[in-house]
C-alpha cells in the first residue's frame, strides 16, 4: 500500500472514531434529557390527593343528623371509645344538652381530621375531649407528640369556633395499659400546663384531672371499675368518672351560657 493510501486510511478511521464517540455522547445526552424532562414532569404534576376513609360511626352520626339535627349551643363529647361507649351520657347529664361523638379506636388526629363532621357542624358552646391513650399505645407516639396533636385539635376547632371552650379530660390509667403510666402522666402534665397558661376569655381551654382519682389506694388501676378487657370503664367506672368531671362541666356550662334543660330530662344526640 502506498503512503498516500495509508494516510487516507488512518484519517478515515479517526473520522469514524470521532463520529462514533459523538453518536454515543449524543445518545447519552438524549437519554439524560428524557430522564430530566420526565422528572420535571413528575415534579410539576400536582400531588395525588389522599383518599380519606370515613369511619362507619362517623357516617352513622351524619345519617342520624340528617334525620334529626342536634341543637346548637350544646356540649359535644368527643374522643375515643371511652366516649363512644358512654351510653348513659344523657342520663348522667340531664341538666344540659349533650352530643356523643366518640370514635372507637380514635387517635387525637382522627378527632381533628373529622372535626367538621363531629364537632364544628353543631356549633357547640363546649367540647369535651377524651383521647390520647390510643396515641401512646398502638399509635407509638411520645407524650410530646400527643401534646402536639392536642394543640392541632385546639387550633382546628378554635379556627372555626373561637368562642367555644375546649375541655380536656386527663388520660386515665388502666390495667391493660399500665405500662404507659409514665407517658400518661407526662402527656397529661404537658396538656394541663398548656391549658392553664393559655386559658383566657379569648382562648378558652380547660383541663379536668381524673387520672389520680380513679386509682386505688395502692396507687394502681382498679379492676372493679373496668370491663373484662382491663381497659374500658364498666358501669361502676362511668359512675365514678361522672362524679369527678360532672361538677366541673356543669360549672363551665353555666359560665359559657349553655341552655340548661328546665325539665332535667337528658336527651342524647
């Protein structure tokens, strides 16, 4: 092969190599561009809305309301199963109109999430909240997180009903959840302290202590006050609980202008 041909061959091979490298670089660039554009599209797309599952008991409350609307200006009891299972609530509070909107198994965040349906819609003068025990147990939340959830609940209700008083009943001790006693006490303390220091004619917050008063003389939960599950009050438990919190709630009801029943016949909604 003569020298000019050899030189020409080398030049051609180098040209092909450069073209091959360029083609490869272009391919990589295009692939990267597609990925970037795809990611940009994902970033620009609105987040999918979470599907909220409404508890059957909340739907049942809404159906009952459609048939007979509860009165406004009443006292709403909200919270977890200890409220929902309080079937004698109207009988125990015949002096005032009460609305039971407990949700079995609820965390505080559930009460907040469904506050529009189970609280705000009734425009109550007072909201009585008993919740937090489930948060500390299977919710695996710390006392500080329970306190944060409580404040979120307060903010949600007071944003819509600034003149409504919110009463928190202390988390009670039980046999089944005695291991949470330290956390119960800490969560109660955080909420009580906040309610006492924040309460004002503008920010109506109150706290009722029942935790220590349902303990036995030995400082432990009393099985005789609980159902067989060692967790929920039986009739005797509710009787004691009522004797502790009722005087305070009636005093607040009088102060906040709740309409008392002249015939003292309790009616539950």
